[in-house]
C-alpha cells in the first residue's frame, strides 16, 4: 500500500511519542577536545624485541639447551614451564605465520624469529609427520623497553605540567601531539584509540565546566587529557526531532493492519478454493513455494520473520494459516506436505545430540557454581581489559599453549 494513502494525524504522533518516550531518551553527553600519549610499543621497541629473539636463537645454535633457554626467556608461561613444548599440532591449530614457519622447517631446525600478533617466536621443530608437527617455541613479546618507558613517562610529566597553565591546544602544539574532537556519551564512555576512559568521563560529565582542562588521566592504553567544550545533560529528543521516525512507524503499523485485514479475506477465499495459488493474482501479493525445511530453516526472503516457519510447523497438510504479521509484511502459509523425520539419520546423529545436551547441562551447572562463588568472593573489576580490541587482548595475555 503506498505511503500516500496512509495518513498520520498530530494526535497519533503525540500519543506514540508519549507511549514510547523512553525509546527517545538521550544519555548525558560531553563534547571534548582530546589529546593522548599512546602506551603501545614503538618501532624501536619492536626492533629491540627482534634483536633479543635473534640473540636467543644464536645462543641455542651455539649449544645452549632449548628447553633451559625457554624456561628462562619465554614469555609464554604455560609452555615455558615445559621447556617451550607445544606438543603436536595439525594445520589450522596455530596462527598462520607460526604454522607456516613450523610446517616449512626441517626436523631439528631452529627457525629465524617469526612475528605474530603475540610477538616474536623462535621455533624448534622436534618431529615432523605428513600432517602434523611436534614443536617447542620461545616467545619474545613486543613491549616497551625500559628506555622507551622512561621517554614516555618523561613526556607524560611534561604534558601534565603544561596542562596546569595552558589550554589543551597550546600544550598539544608545544608537545607536537594531535588534538581530536569527540562527543563522549555517558552510556558508552569510550574514545577511539583510547578505549574506556572511566576517569575522564566522570570528570567531563560530572565535575567540569565548559572551558576547563582536565588533569592528565591514565588507562591501560594511554595517558590522556580532555578539554570540555560543551555538556548536554540527560534528556529526551523532542517530538520534532523524531517526528519522521514516528510517522514511519505509525504508517507501517497501519499498512500492516490493513494488509492483515486483506489477508484474512484472501485466506477465506483460498480455503474455499483449496489453495493459495487461486488468489495469487491479487494486487500486492505473491505466492512462493519453498523447498522443504526443518524447524531451524529460513524461508528465502523472510529471514527477519522466523514466526513464518513456526506457523508452518503448526499446520496440518493442506491447511492455510491465519495472517502472520511480520516486521514489514503479512504472510499466509499453506502446508503442502509434512515429511516424517528420517529415523536412520536420527539414530546416526543421536549420540551427537546427546553430547550437545550434556555439554549445555554441564555449562549450566558451571554457571550456577560460578554464581554461588561470586556471592562469596571479592570481585576484581577487569572490564577495561575485556573491552580492549581482540588482537590487543591476545598480545597482552601471552601465547596460549593450544590452539592460538
């Protein structure tokens, strides 16, 4: 039905706004200028890690025992305790650069340092088979060196001192660092490149006045500071701001109501004639015959409306459903044939089903046990760590034993 044929009154708009007001809530926001000093390792730190990995390899080539060096030097604590032993693994079990080096090396070879997101690896291939490798490794992470850390802290001290008497832009110009603008939301206190900025958000949203420059804050990714440009308190978007969206929603609901009324008439006529095919020529309708599907299947073109599948499984052969109102369309469903389950196929996968159910039950028990444990434990809040980008999390956590 064309939008032009569906009218929406001011009274309907106002009523919709009042009934759904919470959907238009806007959290407190702060418009900021931001500067930061990144704590990530520098290219010089990367070069230092590579040089250390080369020195470790040379020490082993000169006669040192690989396992002893791994216990002393490897940052992968779990494998270091076993002398760097990673056991036997097949293709697909490790990150690609590591796997390529391990499967390319000869038995007994000590590889050149291999770079992955975890750092640099010196790999010893102890045994090779057609489709697997037994190997050990020594991990040298890419971290800030003591010298690099000192330079960072010195720059942080300088920035902190400048912020006490200068504007943010003046301090940034002197330090040679970039100023970015960003609007911070109370509901999501995260700044691109900085991650979660809890302390800074509290300052900007609760303490500061426009024009104020913050002290220097620190999280696990950077030293950073804000200048508050403007703060907008929590509130609601006005009717005028959301009018177009409200009109679209009301119009769509009216269109679906009218379509459902028309579908009821079509269903009655189809039941009299015996098939939906007999009403397929009606304006605005189309009939689609789909391939057999199970309860978890998707109907092509209606993936956003899974209730269509549920309706089909509630019908008898030849039965035509009442209208099914979806997100944007209205459907009638006719069940053409019900195909019994294949008992042989069921028997073949019954054990797999049993293991899956058992696994879910075990997970539920584990969650119940953890819930009880939490009630009696002191909680260490590590949400900031969890909210790091995945690659950074893995780099900081170290090199898992298997698989990567």
